[in-house]
């Protein structure tokens, strides 16, 4: 059979410019004749890569058949024919040349699988596995001499590791990874270091989804079991240990920091005893443990507020010493290392003893980073997250002036050309929150100034400083604590503006329960005669909207407590006092009839205060106070604050009798 070069080129062009549609197929039919050129007549529908490789295989058959039947003719061809052939080949596209060269289909497969795994597409892992199975089927039917290799399977496992748990992702990617590893073993392939490390990344993805404590414990055990297998097979490397440490540090278990540090110590001991560079701890190893200690203040209530931060700083100092020794070249601290320690002190800076020292220490470490950076270490340059952490540290202790100064520094750096330190919504909102905690008229005015600055910048096109729900809520809180005339009305006006803006599609600015509670609290602190009435109107709006399905502003226990507290702070003539009492009573009764929220000890102490402030002295007041107290005791909510308020509400003799009778006399 004679096949001319012109005919061959035509076939190549046709295949290159008219790929078959990607609809999938089954390659298990015994009627396939893969080694015959009649494959071109079959209706086979594959992904582009499969079509390309099938075409390449078939063309190779055609070319071989042509060469065999015309061997003698080829030997007699002249230089002119060779020149003509070279000229024709040079005109082919890159894809056509690739087909004529008989490119290795498995290499192409692996490239495509790797692309899918890293694409971030929602169904990438499913598509990758489907492609893998198609090539396996084609190999089984004889289309391909080679079958998918370890790299192929690793790429599909990586696709599962890259898939998101939330938003339609896979809940347990490690289950799919282990299933694929089992298939590898069944066909004689040995999982390698990359295979196991990718499986560990699947587990990390699962732990990051914040499942139950029991689930997380199970996943940590699974990860530790995998690393034990890798050690036994000599496959463990630095990445393996780092992933296990990261799994533990992000688990949010109370002993996460200690367990993560045990693995770091294990790494160091192994490296010292073996001198194996492949398991040498690096900056990532230490950074993960520092991160765990940074979180430990929030997880372990029994520890000192500064314990985790101090241990994080000790690890940072150890990194510096190890790197200077010359034996651990990859342990050099970077911006992540320093920032994690800054964040540890920022989280420890809460209201209480030692808070100011924590905030000051966070600032000192920031200054040290600037010093090291200016000395030439560009890897330690503080970033936006570092500055924001220090702002949060001072915001937590109500030191708004220092937080504001840091924000001003960031704005100055940005104006000088450092785009990486451009303040964003989080930076501004943290400073506004600091002013909300500080309280006072000047604080409220500065909070409003910063809000207006953000709004102006956003209106000019700066999307990075768009005020969010937290921003507005902090301004409302600042107004509530300001003591300024009509501050509560101003706070409610901001709430109404949020409602108005959200009604036009800005759903991210739709006020929530926290925003409403802040406005009610602002009325509680105000000097308005109608404060209780205004608070009740807000509560009624929340109840009405939530009954229509808007759970975003469904009132909670804090809402009802705030309304009762607003009534307790009411003043004026007898009419105002009576109206406030009835508003508190209605809120008290409504709360007890709800299923989605229940009264608290604060509910009872607040209502007893209503009786103290608004009801005239006498037997009626004592009777009501006793009934409220009995109800509180029945629910097990009678704490010291409730008992103390009950004693102030009732007449001394009645309070002594009731408390003594119940064995609660103070």
C-alpha cells in the first residue's frame, strides 16, 4: 500500500484542526482493533489529549506500513525529494510536528493531570481521575504500550489535596487518596515520598475544615501513623514532618502546641543522629510550632496569658542561634517567623494583668524587624499583617492613640511608594475598634473621621478600604460610649443607612444582630427620655424581620438583656417610668417564650434592677422580686450578681428571709 507524503500531511492537518468532542467513552469493547489503521473510521470520543495520542499512534502505524511497502522506492529517492519532505515538515504546526514525532502519551497525560490538579477548578479531581482511568482502559485494550505511572497517580491524588472542602469540595479527600494508593499497589506501582506527602496534605485540608475534636484527633492519629510508615520505608523528608506539625498546630486542640513541639524535637534529634539533610528542620518547621503557641492562649484557659507568646519568642531566638551556628542553614527566621511571634503577643494582649506589656513587646519586635530589614535582610521586612497585628494588640487594651499612630505610619510608607504597606479595611477597622473600646467624646469623633476617610477613599475608587459591617458596628459602639447629645440617634441613623445600602444589593453591609444590639446599648447609655421606647421599636423590628426569614437580625439573649437594661436606666416622671417598666416586662416574658434563645443570669439581675429603679417600695415590689428570684433559682441561674441585686431590690427583712430560707444568705 502506497501512502504519499501529500496524503499523510492532509491527514495530519485534518486531525490537528478538527479534534473530536470531549464526551468520554468506554474502551473495553473486544471489537477494537487498535493495531489497524481502521481506527480512523471508528467513532471514538475522547478529551483532546486522548484524541491526540490515539491519532499519533494510528499515524505511526500508517507511516510504518507505508515505509515497509515502499522501502525500495524510498532508497531510490533523490535529494530533491528529501528537500521537498523537509519543506513540507517545516510548514507543520507545533502540534502536528509533535504528532509525527510520536510523543510519549504518558508524559502528555502527566502534564495534563498536573495542570488539572493545579487549576483550582471545582471538579478538577473528578476530571483528573476520569482521564487517568481512560488511559488505563486504553492501555488494557492495547492502544498504549505504556500505562499510567506513579507520577500519574500522584497528580490525581494532588488534585484531591487541592480540592476545597467547602463550597462543593470533598469532605474526606484522604479517603480518595488512600483508594488511589491502593490501586497503585494493586498494579505493581510503589507509592513514593511525594505520594505520602500528598496524602498528608489531604489530611491537613481536612483538619483545616474545623471538624469536631474527635474527628481531628482521629486525623492526627492517621497522620502520625503515615509518618511512621514513611520512616520505616526511608521515605520521610522535611516536608513530611512539616506537614504533620502543621496538621497538629492547626488542630485547635488544647495541647496542640506541646504536641507540635514534640515532633519538632524529634526532627532535630533525627537530624543530629543521622546528619541526613533530607530531614533537616527548616524555617517552616519552627514557624508552624510558633503558630501553635500563638493560638495556645485562646485554647488553654488554664495557662498564663503570656505563656504561649513567651515560648514563641524563645523558639524565634533558637532559630536565630541555630542559623548562626552554620549547621542549620534553612532555619533562618523570616517575616513569617517574626510576625507569628508578634501575633502571639497581640493575642495575649487582652484586658487584664500583663496586657500592656504584651502590646509593648509586640511593638518592640516590630521595631526589631524594621532594624534587621534596614541592615539588609529583606526577608524580614514587616508586612501589612505584621503592622495589623500590632494595631490589634493596642486595640485590645483600648490604647487607640498608639494604634492610630501605627496606622498613620503605614499611610506614610504607602505615600512614599511602599505599596505592600497600604492600609486596608482591616487596619482602619481595628483602629476604629480601639476608639470604640476607649470611649468618650473625642474617641467617637475620631472614629467618625476615620469612617468618613474610608468612605471618601472608597468613593474615589479605592476598593481596599471599603467599610464593612465591623467598621460601622465599631463606630456605632463608639457613639454609644461617647456621652454626646443625640449619639444614640446618630448610631441608629448609621444602622438605617446600612439597611438602605444593603437593599440595593450590597448584602455584605446588611446589619446583623450585633449591629442592632450596639444601637440598643447606645440608647441604654443615652440621656434620652424615650430610650426604652426606641429600644423596644428596634426589638420589634428584629422580631418582625426574623419571623419573615431574615435570621441575620434574629434577636438573641443579649438583645433582650439590652432592652431590659435600657428600661432599668430610664428616668423621668411616673408615666415614663411606668412605660419603661412595661417595656422591660414585655421583653422579659417574650424571652421566656422563645425556643432559639434563653434567659441568662444577666436577664434576671437586669430585671430585678428594673424593679428596684422603677417600682415603688412596698409589698407589691417585694412580692414581684421574690417571684422573679424563685424563677431564677428554678432555672439554676442564681449567681452572686443575681443575689446581690435581689438584696438591693427587696426590703432588707424580705431579702434576708428569702436568702436564709434557701441557704443563700450572704
